[in-house]
C-alpha cells in the first residue's frame, strides 16, 4: 500500500471537515425557520446548559419563557445582554424563565463571555442537537417570549433597548 500524496490527503481532510460543518451551518443560517408570530405554538425541548445544569420544558409550564439567541462577538448582543441579565435577576422570583442560546462556534467562547460579564441567566450552546430543538430565526439578537399558554407572545429581531427589555416583564 502506498502513501497518499500530501495534497490529496489535505483535500480529502478538508472535504470531510466541510461535510461535517454543513449540517451545523444549515441549522444555523441556511435553513432558518419562518420568524415566529404571536399566537404560534412554541414547543420546548430539554437542553444542556453551559453551567452544567439542564433546561427542562416542565420549568416553563404555565410560566413566561424568554428565549434569547445571542453571540459573544455580536455588538448588538453586547448592548442587550446586560439588560437581559437585569430582567432575569428582577423577574425570576416572579416565575420568569429564560433560555439564552449562544450561537458562538465554540461553547468555551460563550462560557468565557458569560463568566467575564457575570451573567447568570440560563444559557446553552447551539450544538446540532440544540439547533434542531430551537432553530434560530434570521437575525441577531433574536428574542422570543413564550407566554404562559405555550404560544409566542412576542418576537423581536435585532437589538432591544433597555426599556424594551424591561417591558418584557409584562408577560410574567
């Protein structure tokens, strides 16, 4: 058996890596679902959290849930995330549930960002499994409120300002 030339091995390895990346990329952008509309049913799935915990759908039964897609590299998310953290801290005792979904390429980047800023809201990384359960609509940041009835109460694409995030408390 002869050794394969380096260039051919490189091409094959690059092709294999690209093939593995395609489902993740498609789940992230190319196959974006329609943007949620108020009244749409919103199903939930259990997902692992970056802090080692787990988000379970039963946590949100009969409660408002804010689902927030963000990234550590997104300047608009950098402006909105402190407000989301304030909302979490002020409303969690009233029953608000939150699931922040990082679209960073590596979970370590999201974990480092959360730690650096002291954010404690429940956050998960968009692995293939999580992306299938919570496909990201177009835009970033994206904020969707699932009302107590399990339906979309509000959906926003793009940065929310402090007063907009504070207003989300009305759904609690």
